[in-house]
């Protein structure tokens, strides 16, 4: 039986061994010609090709579209207009008042996005930090709660928006609870303040599990000896958090801040399904403006949408670099 199993295993492994030798021969030849640097290029080439096809080429096409006008989709059919689309977006008498701008919807969306980023990122980091600190303690059912907090991350953003729209609509679950408590039902998604707060809360609920895991990994990497020494010295918990936890959690916190900033600037799915940008333009964000201007509007303008996306990407790059620079400076200190 053992001999038969050995022969069977050898027969099954033979094709794979032959394939490995076939791949190994050209790779060895390439290594002799180029050295280890050339081998690195070989293994990086597929990823670089995918990155070029799906990132660099679309980015170049997007920039080319931003220099054209008209409503045609195909680039050869669009007239070259230079920087006119950018000038149209930036044409404002008073940048603090969207109504004075030629593209008032763009500046309304930019203001809403800026306010959303401030509130959502602050809430996301605070809630993720508190959750990570709790899950890092020795509590009953810790593994179960970690899975529960991460579960919303696995859901599609559209599903998240539909779930919370069902909860917050006039005949939804939240109003059922409110009525049973003896209060009048509220039109949560038809009030500007409530709708904006719902967009912030739903986005935080949907993604906090991901950032909680990043912070939790950082907390578990901190040596326990430091906390034991601080406990022996009688250091208060607040001081331990400021002097030990926060400094050593700095790299993880920087990652969370950068990722949360990028995601919040690009908010679209949950908010669009939840409120559709309303009531009015209270939850109109930049990504929705770009989508509607380029595709959904009857008077679509792909060039204007491309210019808006280039400006948004530029601001996002500047904010990310500034945030990384501040994080490195804080680490050096």
C-alpha cells in the first residue's frame, strides 16, 4: 500500500516538476544576464503592467478629456479647449459663497465634502480607537466581538445604503422605535441636518471595522512589559495612554488617518443610495457631482467632470503628503 501511494504521488507530482523545470531554465538564463536587479524587474513586470493599464492610462485619458469640450464620449470627436474647463470650475466672485461661482454645484459639493471629511474622519478615528482599546482587553467573547465589528466591512456599500435607508425612512425601523416610545415620527432623510449626519454615521459604521483591526494590530505589538512597568510605578491610565500607547501606535494611526482621508473624500456609494444627494444639495459630494456631470445629466459634460476629478485628486494628494509629513515629524520628536 505504501509503495503504491509513493508511485501515485510521484505520478501526480511529475507534471508539476516538469513545469517547474520549464520555467526555471529561462529564469536562470535571465538571471545570468541581468543579475538580481533584472530578476526583480521580471517579478514586478506583471504588477506594473496591470497598474499601467488600469491606473496610469486611465489617468492620462482623464487628463486629456479635461482639455476637451462638447458632449461626445469618444475622445477624437471632442474639440480641444485647453484649460477652459478648469477656468470654468474656478470662476468665482467669492469662493466662500457657492452661489457666486459659475459652477455653483461644484463648490457646493466641495464644501459638503470638506465638512464631511472633517466630521467623518474625526469620528472614524475616535470610534476605531475606542473599539480597538476595548477589544484589546481580556473580555469574554473577544473573538466574537471582533468578527461582529468587522462584518459591515464585508457588505457591499450599496447594501449598506439600502439597509440604513430602510431603517431611516419614514415608515422605517427607527421611527417604529420612536413611536413606541411615545414620540412623533421624524423624517430623518428629508431634513438637511439629519441627512448629513446619517451620511457621516452610516459611512463610519460601514468602515470602522477595517480601521479597528489596524489599530488593534498596533496595540497587540506594544510590549506588555511597558504597561507592567507603568503599573508598578503607579502611573495613571490616562498618562499611560498619552506616554506609551499613542507614541507607539503612531505608525498605525498614520495609516488609519491616510486611508480614512482618502475614503472619505471619495464618498459616493452609501450616500448616493441613502439620500441621492438630497434633500436639496445637502449631501451632494464631489464624486456624485463628477458622476452626474459626466454621465447622468441630460447636458453631460465629460470634460468638466474630468477636470473636477483632476482637481479633487490634486487636493487629495496634497492633503495626504501633508499628513504623512506631519506624522513623520511627530515620530521623530
